[in-house]
C-alpha cells in the first residue's frame, strides 16, 4: 500500500471517530433574557434540568457554548459554564467567537486560564471546539441582505483554526476535533471549501421554520430539513456533520406558511429530532431556555427550567415524514437556503434562536453572549432567523458586536 493511501485511510478512520457518539444537548449563551450575565448557578440549573427532562428520548448531558469568555468580562475571564459542567458532568462543545475581530487570542487565553484552574476535570468533558458561528453566513449575499452584521470570510476562519491548533498543540486538547458552525446553505457554496478542508467536522444550523417561499408549513418541515441536511452531507466530502442548531418556535409571528405553536414544536421534535437525529447525529437543540430578548420567536422547550416540558418529549413509534415522500417535497435545498436563529441562537440564513447568535432562508442564529477583552466583542444571543429569512427584529448578535467594536465598547449585548 502506498504511503498516500495509508494516510488517506487513517484520516478517514480518524474523521469517522469524530461522530462516534451521538451527543444530545442544547445551545446556551452567556446571558439571560434580561441581558444580565449568567453565572455558575444559572448553568447548573440549566444542565440539571436538561439531564432530567420528563420523557426525554435520551439524556441531554451536553451543551454547546458560543464563547469561552464570561459575559461582560474586560479580560479573558473563563465562562462560569465550565465550573457548572464539571459539577453536573456535562459534556462541552466549545464555542469561539470569530466575527468582528482579527484575533481569537482572548478566547484562547480564557480557556487556557480555565484549564490551569480545573485541569483534567475540565478537559475530559470537552468533546469538540467550534471556531466561529455563522460567520460565513454573515458575509454571504443573504447575510448582507438581511443586515446580519459583521462576519468573517473563509481565509480568516482558516487562520483562526490554525491559531487554535497551534495554541493547544501538545496539550490535553490537541486531539479534540475542531469544527465550524454555519447555516446549511453556506456549506454547499464552493467558495467556502477551504473551511471544510480545515475542520474535522461540520456544524449545521438548520431551521425549516424560516424557509419562506419553500412550503414551510409544519407538515413539510421534515422534508425541508432532510433536503438541506442531505445537501450538506453531499458537499462536505465525507466530513461528519453535527446539527448544532435546530428547533421550532412555540410562540411568534407566522413566517410565510410556518406557524409558531407548542403543537408544532412537538411535531418538529418528533419528525426531525426523533426520526432523524436523536441517537444518530450529534445534536444540540435550540433551545432549553429562551435568552434572546430581540427575537420575538421563542423556542424554549421548557418554562422556567421545569423538567416537565411544554409538550410531551416521547418519541412516537411511527412518523409522518417518509423517505419516499421526501423525494417529492414541496421545496428544494438550494445554495441560497435558509437558516435559523443563532446564539447563542439561529434559519437558512441564520438560526432560530436569535441566532445567538441564530439566523435565514438561510438566516443566522443568535445567542452568544460573552464579553471579551481585546479587539472583539462576543455577542450575547442575536436574533436572526435561519432559513433564508430576514433578521428577526433586525438585530443580530453579530450586528451588535460590530457596532460595539466601532464605538470601542467590549461589553456584551
């Protein structure tokens, strides 16, 4: 066997191991709905509720963060979610804010400070790191049209990924798989291939709710999801695909044919979560607790962190979305797709959570809130919707981050 063939095979085996476990978790930004900072006790409450949800189809013992930096910190103070995760044995998908900055050094420093303090107790919980969240969406034609804020191009992200790997080379995190999170339509755009080549896994934010003009009624949501997910899988050259944001709002405006109700949230949970994702694909649902005040669409599956959700989480024995039917679904996945709010929250341009940064048709997502010192501001949750929609309330975390940079303010939303 030639050396090149051996290395290619080894790389494939390594990549396949990235998704060896189908993690179950939620997205979580670093601020609350009133924009105040989250502290350890707030995350402990979230993680405890997540692990004890009534009738859940598995244990939701993982969290996706949007930053390593504690909200409103003027230095690289580690986010207190780390301590809460250690206390509750919650796995961590790290988030590194990469928009509106020319360096991720504050993010790296915050994590290094946390590791110095907690050591193996922390590093053993880290399952991956996402360098950026919907940055490519924000600089896309759709993102610019939706005024989604400052983003980052593929060359910038590849540089940041290299900076991250260099910083943790030879450490306990050296082999932690690196990814990037963005809206599904971004991944089928060939100009972003350098990012695909640079990562171990691809994170997709996908919100059929925001797929206006594509038959986005709730009955069609499973087909819309499948088409976009399959398009991503077909574009990333065998890299594992993680679903980093998805969900359906229980309250909010009617988005084309999509209605926001708790009944529809349950349908989406069953037809996308139960049928397609849970136990099969690393999944971070949007969301356990609402925290983006700028997004009128609310996605939380619980109220006040009750372990009894708004709807029954039990997975049904049969589903209404069938593989054969998906071939004739009303909509098709296109490069202009939609995304959900981001975060911290994300539609095909973004994500459904306010795109935490969440976001539209492909929209963005919304909830990453965390302040950092240095040259960038980590947004709290932003309110952009994905699925090719326009930004919710016209405000995204990225946009706010860009504005704060311009005026020299480094506090979060």
